[in-house]
């Protein structure tokens, strides 16, 4: 679950490793026009988000690659979305934009009607406006060899997602049954192993309307005031399995769920997972999956690590964050591997840089294993958390260039792009991440990364059937 309601200051401490190229705002930028703005002929659109408004420099552009440069002039952390015409289906998004920062969202948009939305405070429906994409009469056809590679990437990634959701459904059913029956220790041992599959493909659930990821993966801190009774999903069960003491529960003694309540939340988890299964196995899913969905999904998975894994807030009670960390890396790596043949034709230098940074992150994760299990995240020192944060930051910067390079329709080499500034970004990020050292913990990097249908990535994972002892004893 990517939503994070931590303070703006806490988010700013890790903002430097946001993977869509977070930079300080230019001091002399002209303010964007309001939502009645005109047409952008080059696909470059400035967005200004404040606490009360979402202004676009243009609300119409031509089909093809569109770059939204989103500047936060408000006091709250904000997000920017491109939505379907219903205002619900997420086409693409950029999240966790701290005050005084700018991030870019690159998306390949076909002709049609859309909505855009800024979401100050990252809650609610946001500030929406209409957005139109018209036919591009001057569009150049995609080179035949590039189109074949795109089609292959989409087919392989769709198969990967289906494989992961199939495993998720099976393991969720096993976990939910144990939990509903009150078999606490056995359920604890299954918790992180099942979630690993979800963490690999979470952007798919987030794009499917607006409620499924919320139902499955909302943390208690994500809930709006007065909505605790509507809470469902993995983290509600997590809290009941690893029951907090009063000092970790707003000073209140935790009241365990009754047998009937356990069954209800377990049944809902299985039902929501089945909905996700049905979605990814529909013809519509495979037909609508585009290359920029894959590349932006990889970016979003790295955002997951930045905002909820390195800070230790994702698995607040079980401290199994490193399972999720590994799942996000697995998913991002597989997404990258599926588009790598395209990138190698366009920017071989960037491809090699991304490869080396993935390897560096995996090497650090492997250092925290005991056998097949990760040690608890709460056992990591500040220096170890900082080391992980730096490595993710070093990967995040080149990965932020992936979509722009891959969706370039000319087939030309794009390796003349700007040099990486990742070193300074990750150094800045580490200071903030060190504040959360020891906040959380985890278990094993187990589980096949699902390199199905020709996908070449296994992302360094081991067998799904490995022991989950660290997860069960993480408290």
C-alpha cells in the first residue's frame, strides 16, 4: 500500500530518492494556467498543485508521449493522477511530491477523454479536471522491430502478473483459513510468504479502480477519521496476529478480534483477492496493458520501498518489511527485464546502469539473510538502513528515465540524455532514512519471481516453499 500519511517533514527526508526525478523547483517558473487552459502541441504540460487547486498549463494535447511536470506549491504532500474518463480507473500516477518539489510523469496516451487529479494530503478523491487527447496527424509510426519488442514485453508481463496472482490466491486462501481457525503461529508463518506475491504486482491492483488496493492493503494510518470500522485486508489481520501493547496502540489496550470477526475479515480478504484474480485473467487486462504501464509500474514499486519500506511503516506490527522490500525489487526487476531489449536498442548505457544498480540492491538484501530468512528489520542498525536507502536511491535515479526512453517512438538512440545525479540524491535520502532505523523488521526473500512466459528475470529469489520462521517470530 503506497499511501503514506506521515508528516511532510518525514517525507521530505526521503524525497531525494523519489524515482521520477525529484528536483528543487525553479525559482522563476511562471505559474500554470487554470484548468480551462489551451492545447499543448508538444506533449509537455506543467501542473501546479496547491492545497486548494490543480492547475494545468494545457488541458488538451495530441496522442503519444505526454510529459506532466508537476510542481507542488502547497503545504501538503500531494499526488498527481491521469485517470480514465470515469474518474476512477488510474492510467498513471506520480506520488509523494513534497512541498517545494517537482516531479515528472511520462505516459503514452492514446486519443480519448481523460481526467486529471491532484490530491493534496493524499486523501479523498482529489481535485479533478477534464483532459482531452486528440488524434496526432503528425505521429510517426513506431519502428516495426520496436513494436514487436513492445508486443512481446506486454505479453510476457501479462503472463507474469497472472502467475503471481494465481500464487497469491492460493496462498491467501491457505493463510486466511489458518487465521480464521485461530491458528495464530501457523498463520504468522504464512503471512509474509503470501504477501510477497502481492508486493510484486501491486501497481496492477492500484490501477484497477480505486478501492481494491485500499481493501487489500490499507494500513491503519491510511484510514480517514471515523473509518476504522471499514478497515479490511492484510494489515488489519497483521495487527490482530501481532497484537500491540498499549504504548504502541495510542495508549489503549488492544482488543483481539472475536472468532466471528476473524472469519469475516478472512473471508473478505479471499473475496478481494479473487476479484483481483478475475481482473488479471480477463481479456481486457491483456488488451489494455501497454509498455508504459510496465515501466511506470517498476517506478511505482521503487516508490513503495522509499516511502513505506525503508521507514518501517508498512509492516508496523509484524516487522516483515523486508519481505515486501524484496517483493518490490522482484517486481521492478521483472518489469525492467521485459522492456530491456527495447532499452538496449535506444540507450545501452542506461540499461547497463540500471542492471548494475539492481545487482547492488540485491547484494545488500542478501546480507540480511539468515539461511533463507531475513533477519527482522527492527534489528537493522541506522547504518544498515542508510546503506539500503542509498542503494535504492542509486537505482531510483536511472530507473526514472526508463519510461521516457522506452516510449520514444523514433527508435533512435536516446543515450545523450542528462547525466545521473543519483549520488547526491541518495546521500540526501540516507539522512532521513536513518531516523527510522530499527523501526521495523522482516523475514525471507523467498518465492519465485514468476519469470513466466519467457520473462528472463528471477530477481534473485529462492523457492516459495522456504521456511517462514523469521516471519512468524518477528515480533
